[in-house]
């Protein structure tokens, strides 16, 4: 077996390297800048898991909009005024930093790509469920894969808020996936954008750029979160506080609605959580626990 791949990044001498670093800084800063006009009200607690499919694409679009509004972060010297982040559907990468009105023909048209995925922190799977099957040869060294966690600011209502994203080289992620999966048949592609030069075009929708396993009885190839590459990040992010309670505890709580249909069982769990919240509130004297208790009372009323 070949040795495990090592993380990669563009050469320090690449003329866009400063921009590359600034884009990564902007991505890490997303929680402070993210803006949305989306407001959710009236959702049933039993439907909480459906938000993942209902809002996922909307959140990703709003992340792209926010990045363009953060130009002062990634382009502080205004050297790239002709460039902006653009979403493209059904091909890799799904976000490009590119000039307007171009046909991706040269290095100066597209500088980098981002494979952008949202992760609803209270998704029933408890981890990002997207698949990443792109062959390493189709990833430019400067391309990134970015996972943005999100949740509603009042758990079952309010506006989406995002948390610190997971950011990794797309090329390294593809190599890592293939290294940890036996018997991979890599796509035979002539894209081969292996350097920041970008001398060949990014993939088109018709290009065959997905690797495939020789056998995959469980149908799990490409399930990115299951490669192990982001285990540490997942563990840390599940500890994020949503109204004072860790995200993983909210997830376990809402699973009760799916696993137990009896109102009595659910009511007992809600009462247990209310007592815990009251105890924490008394100890800390923090008003946020009053707000959290109101959320629990709202959930209780939806039973």
C-alpha cells in the first residue's frame, strides 16, 4: 500500500498565493460576517430533521453571497476587482473565484475553486452526509473543499447562523479518500489541473471525473465524513453551543421525537431537560437559560 498522502498547498511563489491565504481567512471568518434574510417559523419539532434538505442549498448560496460581500477581507488591496465568487451547479467545483463573463480558458479567468457543502448541525445522521468522489487529477492544487456547519439561532425557529467551517485542499482530500478505500478505479480524465497554473480548463458537466470503487456493497464510497479525515473537527464542532446546550445534545434530544411516538416518553425527556436547564441557569445566573427554557416550552406545546 502506498504511503498516506500529505497535506498540500500552492507554492509560496505563486503570484496569487496571498489571495489564496486571504480567501482561507475569509472562510474562517464567515461566522462573523454571514448574512441571511431567511427566517423560519412554525416548524414542528418532529420535522426538525427536514431542514437539512429544505434549506441546505439556500445556505450555500448565502455563503457565496457573503464571501462576495467580504471583499475587503480577501482583496484588501483591490487587486482583484474583476473577480467574484460564482456558484455553478452540478459540476466540480461548485464555486469558482473567476472573472465575470468568461469561458474558463486561461489562468487569468479562474483563480481557484471551492467545493462548498453545508452541514446542518442537527441533521439526523450526526455528520455531513455529502459524497465527494472527484478524482484527484481534476483538482487544482489551490482548490478547496469547505464544509460550513449551520443551525437556526432559536433551534426550531429564527434565522440560520453558521459556525467555523472545515477547510481542506480538495486534491489532498481526494487522495486521502482513495488511500483509505481499497480497490479504487480512478477516472480517466484529461483535465489534469495539477498546478496553480490552471493551464487546462476546469471540468465541464459532461466530463467523467468521478472515481469509483471496484466493489462497494454498502454504497458508501465518497461519504466524506466517513474517511476519518475530519474526525477531530467533527468532534469539536458537535460541542458548539446552541442556546447554551451542545449541538450533540440537541441532536440526541430531537431523535426522541423520531424514535418514540408516545407523547409520554417525549414529555418525560422534555421535563428532564428543563430541570437541567433550570439547574444550569441558577448556577451561572446567565439569562440565556431563561431563553432556552422558553424554547423548550415552545417545543412542549408542539407535542
